[in-house]
C-alpha cells in the first residue's frame, strides 16, 4: 500500500516528483495507463524514509499521506530534517 | 459552411492522410501483434518491443528540440505553438510510460541501467537512426511543412498500428498502455490536419509537403520493419541499405 498519494485536484502535472524519483532510482512515481495519464505513486515509495518529491513539489497540498489524508506539501517540519531528505545508503 | 478559401490546404491534408492510411493498412507491426496473439511472445520479446519504442520516443526530444528553434515569433497564431507544445508533452508522456513499464517489470533495475541496456541503444547507422535524422532534417523547413510531413504521415501510421495493438494485445498492462496513448496520438493527427488545412497554401509548400511526407513515411516504415524484426528475432534486412561515405559531414 503506497504511503503517499497525489491529489489530482491540486497537482499541476509539472512532473518534478517523477523526475526526482527517477533520479534517485526509487521509481515510485508512474504515469497511469489511463487516457488522462495522471501521475500516481505506487508501492515502491519508501516514505517516510524518502521525502525527496515533497521538497520539489511546487503545488501546495498536491501530495498527501494515504492513511491520514494530511498534506505533506510543503513538507511539515518533522519531515524537513537532514536524515529524511534523501534515501540513506546502508 | 466552410469554403475552400478558408481551408486552403484541405485537399493536401486529405491526400496525405489517404496515403498514410494506405501505408498503414499492413505494417510490420501486424506480425508482432499476430505473434503476441498466438501466445508465442516471450518476456524477452516484450522487452524488445517496449525498448525499441522507448528509444524512438526518447529521440523525439532531439527532433522536437531542433524544430522548436525554428518557430518564429508571430509566424503562426499562438494556437500553433500551443499545439506543438502539447505534442512534445504527449510524446514525452508516452516515453515515460514505456520506461515505467520496463522498470516495473524489473527488466532493468534503474533508469540509468535501462539507458545502458543493449536493447535501448540508439544507433546512428540503423533504420531508427535514419528515421530520426530524417525528422531532425525537417527543422530546415517551416513549421507547417514539417507538421504536414510528420503528423499526417508517420503519426497517422502510428495511430493505426497502435489501435490494432491496443485492441488485440493479450498482455493486460501493455494493452492498457497502448490504449491510453490512443487519444493523444489521434489528437496529433487531428492537430496536423488542422494546421495543414489552415497554413499550407502556396504551391511550393504543397509540393514540399508531399515530397517530405513520402520520405518520412518511408523511413518510418523502415523503422517499424527494423523493430518488428528485432522483436521477432528475424535477421536484419540488408536489401536497399544505403551506405554513406565516412567523410560526409
């Protein structure tokens, strides 16, 4: 179950989340195979271990926690910490 | 009522579309579809198919980049620039979808390794290369001419084989992937028709559009043939190969 999801009413489809997720090789942001081609977050998402998409997303409220529905854009203080900005290598 | 004065390129648009529809009636992608339907399609062949289509879509950034440099301010109404921007965005989305699917199936662990995989390599001395350079060379022509050559040529052929593949491809995810791309590809053909009808009117432009349209269709069909042969594991076609002197810049 993905821990984050995209609120399509607020998302601007700028693709920054897709680009950064690819860049750090998690690949959890995908283009849905529907005719609208919305972006979705799949089960490969490692939130709260990785929060990099939240740092780049320009549209407030467009990424939310799946379980709580809480908006995490802009990132709340507890996710804006040094050890959560990037997936840590073992 | 719409008169021919309002749509000076209507006859040309119709002619180009008819030629593309004739070319699209049977393409090498039919063999790929038939093999998939017969259940003879291996995982590796599926990877080969998506990899070659992804390679082509990736190279469209290079093509459109060249074209975008040749859109002059106020040469056409803003709608033309908008439609071109939409086409770039849509083709980019298709590229991302193909990449997503290959990564999801773990055919490569990361995008970087996918770029380095032999199946996704772009070779200049290939038919994919020939087609891409043919499109890139259209940057030398006005935007209305290249849209006529591309959107009413290869795009119309792409729409036809994608429709067939989307309808009959047995793998559910890939079926959905092709199905989801149809609306946008169809829109590119319609955008091309609109632009040719409105903006290709001079006799010299009409002749150029016909000639360049024939060249791009031919090169696209060569690309499809190379792709189908690669996917189905058939030997490369050597007949009619064009050799180029090494000292040509």
